[in-house]
């Protein structure tokens, strides 16, 4: 059975999702960035062997006609639209070019500075760029997200893009204690680079992502076992940190973000009342 390419966004029927109604589109299945904490790898076979969707261009051209004007479309929720394969296949680039003929509102989600290649097309769209960043430390990023763009490259991309387009950052996930000492410095840096909103969430455990994390960060194996397996909360198929710790981490991010004059939201944490904008950056779409 061939699945539709453009589907209503439904993060695994997550009860804590506060996103506005929107669609999700990805030219690729799987992702080459190989982030240890990735959630999508639990749902998609051979996730790290990325491949293009079959007959993508033909299917996109047919399906797009059925999407209502002004709909929000996110590219992409369960892959990255700027994986290395995009350099060869240009399917994201093709998608954006087609979008120029429609009146959609678009959110691009990526960890790759390859997005800069498409800056001219992006300028012609009603778009918000959402870049994910977990750390400013190059060595930590190399261990956590081995094939994504480095923090330096991502910061440069954020700075360039934010001169022309609204840019939000997903400071996501917060992984206690790997990147929790950097909260203040990351937020300060993002303000300097022109970011409008910070979206955050804590690391949520699935068996396969915990296995990868434990293999690479074996020094935290026992701590994560205590925090997630023994004391954590199970919500919607994920293990969360104990609520008091989670709340204090999200509060810290919120406090520094507001102090720096940016908007704030958290994602699937249950603290909707603290959001100053939509949880996905879509408030900056016109
Ligand atoms: S970039 Fe996103 S989809 Fe790709 S491996 Fe990392 S977390 Fe998973």
C-alpha cells in the first residue's frame, strides 16, 4: 500500500501535543544524521539508511492540489529535509520551488546548514525556519548527532537566515546532565544570532534511543537508569524524567529566554500555560 506524502500532523497521537492543525511532508524516509536520541527510529525500519520516497515528484504534484490554501505544512517531522542525500537528489529544493505556486504556510525543520543553499527560494515563501541545536560544544555534538552540521555551522546558518526570515530554535532535547550546564550560554548565543523563539523539550526515553545513549555515554548509564526507569513517568509510550526535575529544567530555559527578550514554548511537556507563542514557531507565519 502506498501511503500519502502529505499527512495531517499527529505526533503518535500524543496527548501533550499543543501544535495548531497542520500537515507534515518529508521527501525522505529515514535520516542520515544519526542522532542518538532520535525518536523516529523507533517507528521506522532501517531508519538510518535514508532513501527517497518512491515517485516523490509525481505524487507530490498530485497531492498538493488537495491541500487547502493557507494550510501549515511542516517539512519534515520524522526525517531531516537537508540530509546529505538532498545534495544529490534535490527533492526538498524541488518541493520548495513547487510551493512558490501555492499559498501555503511553511515550517522547515532541520539540523543542517545545507538549508542556506535554498535561501533565495525561502525568501519568496511564507516560511518559518526552525533549526535544532542541543549544545555549543563541538565534541559533544559529534558524539550526540554525529552526521548533522556542527554547532558552529548551525549558528552561522541561523545568523544568516535570521537576517531575512523568522528563525526559531528547537533547543531540544535537554539531556540531563549532558547539556544542562549550557542552558544560559546557549540562549545568550541564540539571541545574538537573531532567533525569535526558543522551543524546548526534555529527552524522552524509548528502548532503542536509550541503548544508543548508554553505549556512547556509558558514564551516565546508572544515572539515566535511576531517573528514567526507576523514578521516571511513563507518558504516551515514552519515559519522561521525574516531573520536578523536568519542570525545573523547562523553567530555567523559559526564564533565560524571556530575559533575553525572545518568545518561549515547550513541546509535549504539559506546560502549555508557560508558552508565549504557538509551540512550533508557527506564530511567525503570516
Ligand atoms: S535529525 Fe532528527 S530525524 Fe534525523 S536522526 Fe536526528 S533526531 Fe532523528
